[in-house]
C-alpha cells in the first residue's frame, strides 16, 4: 500500500509513466536501426548498452554521424575509467597506462586482458573500439584523443592524492567530468549541428560536467564511504567533523546536514552557466542529450538539501518524476521553469540557523533572475479536479500493475 500512497500523492507520475511507456519515450529517445550498422559499430553499441543503458538511450538518439562519435568517445573513456578503477593493477603499471592511454587508440592490436573489473570487455576487445575510432573523421579523432590524454593524466594525478581544498575538488571534477563536457561540446561543434561557440567556450562546458559530478558526489556520500572512497573536500567537511566518516554517526547528524547544505550551495553556483550553455543549443537531439541530465541533477539536489537521509541511505527522485523531467526538458523555457521550481523548493527548506543560509539565498537569487517562471511551469503542475479524480481512481485500480511498470521503466531512466 506504500506504493499506492506514493502514486496518490503524485498523480502526474501515473500519467507520465503511462505516456512514457506507451511511446512517449520516442520523442526524447528515438530508436536507432542496428541493421544499418557495420559489424564493428554493432559491437560498439552492444558494449555501450552493456556498460550504461541510460547513456546508451540518449546517445543513440543523437542525430547523424555525431551519434557514432559520441558512442566511441564514451567507450574510450569507459575503458580508461576501467583501468583507473581496477585495484588489481599495480600503481607502477597503472600510472603509465593512464598517461599513455590515448596512444593506444592508434595501436590496432593493443588490448588489456588482465582486468578484474565488470566492464573489462571494453579493454579485452579494445581493438574493435580503436578501429571504429580510426574510422571516424579526423576532426572527431582529434577531440577524443586530446580529451583522453588530459583525462588520463588527471586520473593519474589523483590516484594517491585526496581532495583537500575546494579548488582541488573543482580540479578533480574537471578531470573526470568537466573534460567530458568540453569534449562533447567540441564534438557538437565539429558535427556542425551546433555553432562553433559551443565548443570554444570551455568554461561553460566545464560547468556542465562539474554540476553533474558534484551532484553525484554529494548524493553518493554513504555509498562511497562504504566502499572506502572519499570525494568530499576536506576544506569543507573538516569544519564539521574530525573525520569524513564521522558525519554518518547519529550524534553528528546536525553538523553533517550543515556540511551537506554547504556543498549543495557550492554545486548550485554552476546552474547559471548551465542555463547559458543550454540557451545556445539549436539541435533538438543535442539539447535533449544535454538538458535531461541537468534537470535530473537539480531535482536530486533539491531532494538531498537539508535531508538527513543522505547519511542513512539512498536519496533518489521518484521514477515518475524522472520520466516527467525527461519528457518536459525539451526546450530552454521548460528547463528554466524546472530549475526555478527546484531552487524554490530548496529555498523553502533553508534553515535560518544554517551557516550557509546567506550564500544559499544569494545563489538562488542569481538562478531566479535567469529562470523566471513562464506558462510552461503553470501547465506542468496545475491539474483539473476531473483529471485528479481519474488519476486517483486509476491508481487505486492499478497500483499493482504500476509497480511492475515502474520496475520496467527504471532501466530506461
């Protein structure tokens, strides 16, 4: 019955989940015809689906040759990341591998057969990936190779180095996510689907990656702690606890939430850059590709803000909420309305005693100035009494079916 109460509290989730499953997903994630691909590309898309179903869906929705370039870009970085994550590789082997990984793209026979990671197939069959990389236009090859080189060097730098200052937090996030944003932006411009300014403005592209990476790091505090990883900057958490792990102790929950709020405030500073970046995009498939993760991130931060559950378990947005965001975030005005909605949600939760309250209010004011609500906002959340009655009746009659439906939809999300 808990699921039923959840549906009754959010009847729009029912409507959008059904709309999504009954073909609405094709609007934002149209299917690609695998029969139109050569053997090597088919293999690459199979690896893409195996290593990340969510990325696979949005990548395959991109237009033209950009789709293949982004697919190969993702697999190359997945292979690089698999090397970084593999704790069975000795440091004296791993460091030069990371630093030289970009050169393997031009070595047809290079592969690595000793990985113990779950995604090791991208290393074991790297010759197929590198072959398709070399089949790309040179303008795409140059971008992918350059970003792979910079990321490998950055990963090697942080292998034995903890994130201490906020500057180093930004630097780490730049290496693992900001460079991805920069690389993607350069691919967008190289495809001529977007103007050259999109690929040239590396500061905005970097912010796109940092906003997503910081959101993941903030949300995944407990999971990272359980697996022995620490990504919260010492400069911040040391003001609230002796050790980062101490924030998970019940007696420290108030200080833990204050630390959480400070980091969320830090992440929110990237939102104005995100909105400026998205406002420059012209191609619909590129816009959807970029906008959907960003609205998911702001919704996640709103769910995490001032929330003790971050230190007790997993904080997730509802599946129906995620589907609604995916289907709504198809133009800049809708994205601005979504951003406005969630920063207002955060604003309403700011404790007057929170040490970061003034900074949080200031950054929200700057986001408000860029994302004043329009008509799309009103249409998203004001439902007629007849609709609400029908939605609640539907929930009461079919909550078991929707339970199964939500599990099926989870893979798409």
